[in-house]
C-alpha cells in the first residue's frame, strides 16, 4: 500500500517540469488524497541532504497554477548518484560513503514508498540504480519516471515532455534574431539550438519558424522579403557536414539576398571542434556525466568563424535560444501530453508498476511504464523523415547524408 510519495526534478530545464509536478499532485489528490507527498529540492542533491518540501493542502488546492509556468518550483541540479568523487567534492557525501547507500538511508528515514523522477535518461537510469540498490537491501521502493528532454532523444520514447514547446519557443526567439539580418550589409546570423547528440530540436525549430513565415504577408518592394527572413541552412549532428560545398551554396545566397541565416544544433560538428581544441592543447571541460560542456566551446561561434570569411560577411551575429526555450511554460500540445503521462504515472505507482512513462516506439507507440533497463539516451534524429527532407529542399539545401559517427 502506498502511503508516502516523493517527487524530484533533475537535469537541465525543459518546458514541462513545473506542469508535471502540478499534474502529479493533482492526480494523487483526485485518486488517492490520503497519500502523503513530499518534494525533494534541487533533485538528487535535496535527496542526499534531506531537503524536502511537504505538499500541504494549500499547495494541493492551487497545484493547477504550476501548469502556467516554466522552470521547476522545486529546483533542479545535475547530480549523479554513481559519481562518488564528484559528490564528495561538492560536499554532498562524506569520503568513503556510497551515495546510493546515503540516498537509500534518506528514503528509508523519510518512509517513502514511491519516488517520481522527472528528468532525462541520466535522471531516470540513476533512479533505476537506486531502486535496484534498495531492492537488494530488502527495501521496497517503486520508481516511476517521466521523460524530460527538449532534445527528444530518449530511447524508446516517441515524444519527450517539453520538446514541442521548446521548438515553438525557439522559433519565436528566431523571429527577433532574424530581424537583425539587415542591421548591416552582408550579415551572417547563426542561431544555435540545444541538442548535444540529437538534431530533432534544431529541425523542429526550423520547421516551426518557417510555418510562421508562411503565415506572414510580405512587401519585397521596400525590402520586407521572405527570402531575407528565411533560414538558409540547417545543420544537425546526424548529417554529414560539407563545409566547402555549403560555403559555395551560401555564398550565392549572400550575394543575392544580402544576408544568410543558419540554424545549427549545438552538437553539430562537435567531434570536429573538440578534436581541434585538443590538438591545440586546450582542456575540454566536462560535466559530472562526462558530457562536454558545450557552453564552454561555443559551437555556434565555431560555425560562424568557418563561414564568415568564405561568405564575405561584413557582420556576424551568433545567438542561442536554449535558455529562452527551455524555461518556457508548456504549450497546449505539451500540456495534453503531460496530463496523459502524469495520470498514468500515478496509476502505475499505485499498482506498484515501475518504469518511465512514455509512448513505447518498440511496442506500437503504446503509452506505458517502460522498463528502466530499456531506457537510454542519445536517440538520433531520423534525417530520412519526409518532413525534414521537405524542409531542406525548401531551403535549397542538398538532401542530408548520414554523418560517419552515426
């Protein structure tokens, strides 16, 4: 019998965290109002520190407010329970203490029966490690996760929470940035979009932006030209990158239109950039999960530097939409997806069924609690999708060819 539930959000932000917390609280309040709920502050950091918020009747009554906001009301952090050295360095566990044991002790002391983790593959696989550890020590804990990643790159989940909103918001961001195209002659604009290994968000953002272009009326006679407001190149990690070929194509665009706008995934060309830095003797900063700290190497600036001279650009502008997009409140499509997933997450927890909630691409897109051992990150964007091919064709960009790494 479930008597106490804990929630936590972890990893980077996505436009679903606040709403998912609200949805879980609302569902428990509707179907199991006697279940006690707490929320650990700042994800696994709060779990290790015993820092939690009690979900009071007052919070339950107004939990619907959380659907209106982005961010996470209970806070996030990037903490990996299996990286003991990092946790010792951060003062979250003492030297020689097993972090999984420390987390288990806290959950035991708090009397938690169900842990809901809202995060990406690292968050949820860490939760699976924790549940397995507890099971070996005869402590029954049901872990039910929700998939949060704006990259939409969790295997085998069809659609991660917040990704649709992130694409919509990235397109909104681009509307103002691309408006800079005639702030100087021969302008090169690089819009860097989040997506370390997966180009879905970059492609979806470009598609959403071009849908906005389709909804506008233009006046080219005075210079209000769709060609100038358009995207002229889209680059994702999964597709091969031909610098010389693209430079030649885009030089013609620059000569004709007077500006060039590129949408670039932050992971596009990442291996090449890292290799260049390491060859030059520079240290490449990495996070506790071993991921390259993309904000430290600036892929957008790298692309801009490679193209600027070849296109004869007089002015270069590099802008990143990530923090604008990832902290947005969810749109209607995501709200509906969040509601369906939080309802099932609670129902699964009450019947003791662990897993990560999502539409299982390997089981007919059924919405279900997917087994933790099948959850993986790094799902590549399918560059053979018809809509992506049509997007590139509309830009005059060659059909994508798979990158060697993929």
